[in-house]
């Protein structure tokens, strides 16, 4: 890369293909603009949040809202076409920095193409792929096309060191900035402690996840309802509401829907326990101080692959942060209404199992602390340091 005139704006290309990555990208862009002012130009792929910060998306990220092994195979030609198109756009733009955000099956393929054709473009990966859970060889392979990994979980830098991956820094999880909206005030704590207890049910945030879990969760809650009274609340998003309403219509205990992020957080602040699909929501629940039972079911093809790939005893993020298998998880054939109902009864009542989770959750603030710097600020510092440390 030729040296640029001092007055020329730095160009940063960002790629995020899911809503969670879009929010991370927008927060990062905001801090970078604060640091660089008019001396930065953004381009890339993102959703509504990144668009509001100044990106004109290369394509709508909804085109990549694909879940499930069979669905991916069916859409593979389209996915490969978008990968090529995105890589070509990066190379044509010749940015001073490429930031890929999560969605590794897409973003890493773009990054490899870019690095092969223009090795002078520095590349930062914001959100580590789960190298600690499966396909650990990815970490070492990433050294050839990623200059720095920005980790959301505190144990990830050590995993990269052990796996001989690229430099990795813990920048913090965005949930650590949201404690006020997750945790109850005095009145909400009274409701959390009152009878009947509020029980959250969280079958997933994607249509395929909801299909796999809705009937199972309904059956488990029906069995629990024969033993104990509770107020059932199911948080969901507006675009999933119709599907969820149709799925719960036949449940023996029909939940109240909390639609949208604001209603979801309000429900979290009064909930006593939760039945949740394994995923990021388990970290959200743990930081909210809500004991839980987790479950996960996928299609037969995905289950076959995952059984042979997973290298950790727990896939629950809160368990991994805590460093102990505190939260029970029921996977595939082990995921039955009877087992879920029994485990839920234990976390709803004042039992040693419930207390064990609450004590463990109290340690998480310290484990996930980033001091007085928000995650987006720490991330921006590393992006700028990496960009300034490469030719350009």
C-alpha cells in the first residue's frame, strides 16, 4: 500500500451479518468517529444500527438469515456469491482496516479471500468463533488472515494462547453495560420473591430453534403446572410473534408474551427462574440473577456433526465464564418433558440447586469486568492500534 496524504480520511470496512453483530459494529463506529472525527469513512455490510451510523449496506443482511444445516446446503450458491461479492467490494475499496464481526462461516471466508489478494489490509475479528468448543484448529489457521481477535468472553484470550492463534484481547461483553436494564429495583425484587413466581420460557430467537423447542417446552411446563402454580412469560420479538402465538395455542399452560426488547427486560427483572434454549441468553439470565434450566435440540444431521465436534463438557456460556457446570443442560435425547419439569421445580423453589446458581452468578461481575472502559472503547483502541501498526 502506498502512503496516503495526511489529510486523506482513513477508510474502515466493516462486515456484520446478524443483528447482534450489527449492534456491536454500530457501537464501534460511534467510538471511532469520536476519535477520528471527519478523518474516517465507513463502508461495508450491516443492518439498521450500522446504517444509522453511516454505512450504506452492500446487501440487506436478511439475505443471510439462514439457520440449520439443510437450509445452508440449499442456499449455498447464494451464500458463496455474496462472499465473493463482499470480498471484491473490500478489495475495490482498499480500506485501511477490515473489521469482521461474528458470523465466522461468512466473514472468515471473506477475510481469507482479502488477505490472499491484498495482504496489506489489516484485519480484526470482533467476536471470536467458538474455537474452545469445536474445531480448535481454526485458531491456528486464523493467524494467516486475522491480525487481532476482540473477545467478548474473559477466558478466550488464554484459549487462543494455548491453541497458538492470533493475538486475542478481552474487550468485554456488551451485556456488562446493561446491568441497569437487567436487574430489579426494590419493587421488582418484591415481585421476583412473591407468589406465584414468574417463570420465563425462552425457546430461541430463530425460527428453526423455535420449531425444535416449542412443543417440548410446552409439554415440560404442562407437567410442572400439575405440581406448582406459576406465572408464565415468553419473551419474543415482533417478527416472531405470529409464529410463537400459533405454537403456544395448544400449550396446557399458556404464557403471556413479552414482545420486544423493552418488555423482555421488564420480564427479566421480575422473573424467579427460566427455561431457556442454550445460547447467549443464558449469559443474560445469569447476569440478571435468574436461576435456569437449559435445553437444546437440533435436527438429526446437525446433532450427528455436533456430537463429533464439541470438545467441551458444557456449551452454556455462563458455565464457561464461571468455570464450573453450575447450570443444568439437557441435550437431544436427554431433553425430555419429564427431566425438564423436575429440574425446573428445583430452581423455582428455595433449594440448594437454586442457591448454588445464585452464589455462582454473584461472581460473574468481577470475572467479566473491563474496569472503567466500555467494550466499544476497548475495541476501538485495538482497531486503531492495529490499523496504525500496519503499512498504509
